């Protein structure tokens, strides 16, 4: 009998990203590659870590998507609110973003 591995199937990504260990007193960002992704998780290739130091730790993950700032206006608490249109996305990135809308994903 085949074991059901994931509730939501992951989509191939091949995106560049960075990760840092949560709670690290000095946040050091490391390069990674996002191999596949779903709304509930991702498969990563961590480029400079060993398996015995990462398992069980929480990480912060930053995914690089390119965008063009289309508008900007004052935000709350002296911040700036910007509207960004994604540009130069691969078809895989577009498909993934579309899947979030179809699934009604909440972040």
C-alpha cells in the first residue's frame, strides 16, 4: 500500500532564496535553492549547512521574486506602502502564484 506523503502536492520551483535560523542572536543569511513548494511547505537545498545542525530548528525563508514598484503612498506608523507588480516571473512561478488563488491560500 502506497503511503500518502503529502496532503498538498508540491510544485517544482528551482527558485533562489536565503534562509536564517530563527532565534539566532546574529541573523546570518545563507543561500539556498527552493526545489519544490506547496502552500504547506517546501523542499530546500541548503548550500552551507549540515543535516545534524538543521533538523528540528526553525528557519526564516526569503524567496526572491522580482517586481516593479507601481505606486507608493504613506502607510501606518510613518511607513511607506508600495504596490508591486511581479515582473520577469518564470512560467513555474506564475503557475504557483495562480495556484495560491485557486486554493484560497491565506498567509
